[in-house]
C-alpha cells in the first residue's frame, strides 16, 4: 500500500521518466546489446522479451507507477582472477536491467557534468550494435578511452620527473552504500524518488548469501554501465583535489590513478592526501600497488615501448606488403613480454598483443595458446576472440581439446566460453570434425558430472542445443532429472 506522498509527489516524477517510448528506445539502443554481451548469454537471446517489447514497456511503466515494482532475483556467477580466487558478478533480469538503465539515462548527464576533470575515465557502453556476432569487447568505447589514457601517460612520462601510481583495495567490495548515496545526492538536484529507486535496485542486486542480512557495503560487480557510473562518480572528490594540486597532471581509470609529479616528496604528499580522504569514506589505497616511478621505471611499468609498437601496427592486415616481417617482429616481442612479467600493466599489454594476433590472423600464437589459457585466467576472453577469428581448423580444434584436458576450473565462465566458441564456429561435416565434436562433448559432460554445477550443465546444454539430435538432448535432460545430477 502506498501513501499519498507517492500518489501526489513521487508518481509524477516517475511518470516523466518511464514513458513507454523511452523504455522501448533504451531497450533497443542500449540494454538489448548490454545483455547480449554479458558473460553467460541467454539461450534464445531474450527473443521473447524483445519481440514483446511494447507490451513489456507498458507493463514496466504500470508497475513502476503503481508503486509495486520489485527486483527479480539476479543470476550471480564467478569469474576467476588468479589461483582459483573468483570475483562474483551479477546478471540482472532483462526487466531490471532496463529499469536501471532508464534511470541512468535520466541522471547520467547530470552526474557527468559534475566530473571535475576530463582525465578520469570509466568503461562506457556502445549504444548501437547491429548484430551480436559483430560486437566484441575490445571494440567497445572503453578501448578508445584506454588509449586516450595511455597517451596522457606518454606525455606525463616525457614532461614529469616521476609518476605516482596507485589503486584502491577491493574498490567495489569496499564501497559504503550510505556514503555513496550521500556523495551521489550532492552532485545534482535529482529528485529523491529517483535516488531511492536506484539504491533500492542496488540493494536487491547485491550478493546476500546464506540468508545473511544486507551489509550496506559493496557495489555489485556487473557489466551494466549504470553501476560503473556510480563507482566512477564516487571518486570525483579525489579527482578535484588531485586536479588542483597537480594542475590536472593526472589520469584515472576507475580506481587506477596515475599522477605526474616533479619530485618524490610531492608524490608522497599526494599519496598521503588521497589516503586520508579515502579513509574518511571507508576506502583504502592498495599499498602493494602504490609506487613512485622515475622516468625509466615509468617507461617500463607502463610498457610505453610495447604500446607504441602495438599502436603502429594496429591497422595492419594480412594484405600489408610487410605482413610477414611484422608478424615475425610481433612473435619476438610477444615472447619477450612473456619472459618478463614484472611490469605493472603486464596483463593489459598481453591482451593488446593477443588482439593484434587476432587482427593479423597470425597463427603462431596457437603454439602456446592452450598453456596460456590454462595459466592466465585474465587472458581467457581475449584468447577466445582470437580462436573465434581463426575459426575451426584442425589446429584450433586441437588447442580447445588441450585446454579442456588440462584446465582446472574454479569459476562459472571458463567452460561456458569454450562451449560458446565451438557453437559459433562453422564446423564441417567431415569425419575429423565429427571426431572433434564427439571428444569435446565427452569432456564437457565429464566436467559437468564431476562438478555438478548449474553453470556446467548450462554450458553442456548450450553445446548440445546446436550439435545434438533433439531426442538425444531430451534424453540427456531426463537423465539428469531422474538421477538428480
């Protein structure tokens, strides 16, 4: 039951935001693509939701304006960071992702207008992609912004004597939601009901295991842009102080901060200032990743030489007259990169190298691909994109089988990514290809039976939905139900 406050004051504001035409446009321009690019995809690409979007928009508006809107249970899954340690990510239901994005579109400009410096970046979503197979992570807006950030670092390295680098410890997990709300509210004159609804959704998105109460700490980690905007805005006050203290000689990529300074003393002063400010908000600097680099150290840790080489060949393709020489140099530099993993941004540059291999369709990476996939979880999505570009061959198929045979899976994404890859390949009907599919299926079913994880079952289901006879697929599902596997 709602009070007259809602009927007289709050409903009017929500009615302006949740127009049916607005809801439909946000779905088609943004959210449909967002959920297509989540780690675990819907088997039918949310076709039912998309086909009935006009009816869905009407229902969402009515539910919001009646005051009865409730968030559905999101899917929570794990991705491995390193040594089996996993990050928990949430995938909201389409309705909730749409409601949240409508709110973010309404308040986004007001929030960004309060950003003190153009040198602070966060990952933005591309708002229009024609087909799911045309949208790849490295083509999104974040990549352009990362390159802009890198160019600023080049400049700092050339103009400043030292670079102060730091990031925050467990940033998303450490955010106090009440503090975030206070800061968020102060940035613009957003109507209270909008803020209430945004933070109600955040609370319902958050991971609350084992019937434990909501802790009020930790912003849910997701690939939905609105959450990233909130996390980004929480550090505006840090941006403002650093900008003033350094004449805007800094960059920030979410919680990674790089500051150009003329002396170590100045760098230490800034670290101390940031630490005190962050502590007042319940946050802390990650001291193990905090340092002050001189020119030579900065050049190394930010891999400026590697970045410039990659920039120089980024638009080269297989028809370039010096293609073979470029590939030979790429192999040399990539191998050198893997022989020295001490640089702060080692993994980011490794991802850029893999993307170049993909662009060049250069196959020498296959020689070590299975080992790299198994040993470096952070590189797995980029290696999947590489294999997708090369498509099915005897060699790529062999690498996938080597991965399955040697990997220890601790998360919910790694097996699914491989199954998704194999279903996206155009595999011929040759005896050799059929043998590959049979062995791959046996291995993934073995994984699923041993681990008894719902994500593994979904991975097998995804594979079988394309390659199994309908009757075989039904029998497999029945078997699982009967034996409770």
